[in-house]
């Protein structure tokens, strides 16, 4: 009897594991379907097929918009529509993300990403642009400004990344938890929603369409493995010397309810950047341009026009 109970228990455990695996499992989506759902134009830059959108007058001042970790150029859609009346707005899927997808070189270092941005500017005939970056994209924006000051007109950093944090020390790549090794094969909506929720001040208002877009971009061919590769290759160094060298006028936009990179971190930038100013966004989180685009836009527009935010 005991033997039969143990056999049944083992069988039930295997069924439970199989059910969990089926619930978690999500294969890559078909490229053709994603291309049809998320339009863009493609440029080959340093061997990488880069998805971008380029809107607004070609002779207007240029803005280059850089999204955050796990996101895509589509995150900027509300702002891009509004800004394209006066500016040339260029947004792209960064290497390893969205429909740009994996870099064939396998190199996800900051140096490689910054070289791609400079080469893209050359292709588009842009000697200079204003960089607007969120989170990871904010780090790329200020790193680009530090290394290429002659090519940056103004700088807008929205909850930027760049300083060490618990588990992410200077001088060494972070340890990737064993559970994340399964990332290339999983993608349940509930798990993605749970990861997106802290980016919103009011996660209950996160639209299903936004959740579905983030999931689609995560399931784009090769992206989940590329994200793991980028994580393994990311080595932060103390940003103080580089931030202190930036002379471009800089606007820091920060949601007061940002749970991912708290607004108190703005002081680290203000202490180091001589031409930086901060605008706090009440009732907003880590992605104000997506959560509350109309309310978050006016200080940016005033800054771009040369006025006080």
C-alpha cells in the first residue's frame, strides 16, 4: 500500500512539474508577425540590423530617444507623436532588444553600443543631436555625452542608470541567478506583469496592450538570450569622473514614485553635473512618458526650447 501511495505521489509530482513547465514555456514569436505588428525601418550599422523610426522635419533639431532595459522604441510613441511637429525624432531598438534583436558579434559592452550610436548618427547625417534616455538608455545617453561632447546639444535623463547598487558593484559583472538561466524559454504574462508593475506609480492602470507589447518584444527571436548575454557583460565603473566632464545642458526628469531607481538618486547626478537641473514628477513612476505622457511632457518641451522647465 505504501509503495502504491509513493508511486502515486511521484506521478502527481511529475504531472505538477510538467504543468508548471507548460505554463512557463514560451517559444520565440515569428519574425514576420512581429514586423507586421510593429513597423519600423532598418539600417545596417556596424554589421547590426537596427530597427528605428525617424519622424518629423529632416531639417529640424534632432532628438535621439533611448529606451530602458527590456523595452523598445515603441515606449516613446506618445512623446514621438507630439515632438515630431517641431523636431526630428529618432528612436531605435537598442542592440539585443526589440526587433533589432541579437548583435551578431555577441558584444553587448557599452563601448559597442556607443559606437553603434555614433555610426548611426553618421549614416543619418547628424553632426549633433539632443539625447533623451530612460534608465539603461539614460546611462547610454550620458556616457555618449561624456565621450562625444561635440555631438551632444542637450541631454535629458529620465531616471538614469549608472551608479552601483546592491548586487551590482563596480568593476565586476553581476552574478546571474540560476533561475534566470531559464529565461530563453519562459514568458508567462503574469510574470511579465509582475516585473513591469514597479515601473508604474499606479500598476493597476497598466494597459493590457502595453503588457502585450512588452511580452512581444521579449519573445522576439533571440532577445531573451541576448538580454542574459548583456547582463553577463555589463561591468559598471565609477561614473563620477565622466559625469563631471559633461558640459551639455542637462535635464533630469524623475517620477517621485519611481520604485526602480528612486528619486533620491537624482542628488548623485546633481552633485557631479555642473549644468544639470532636476524636475520631479509627482504621481509618476519609472516610465512617465508611457504612464502619464501628456503630464510629463511640458517640462521637456520648455527645456528643449531653452526655457526653464
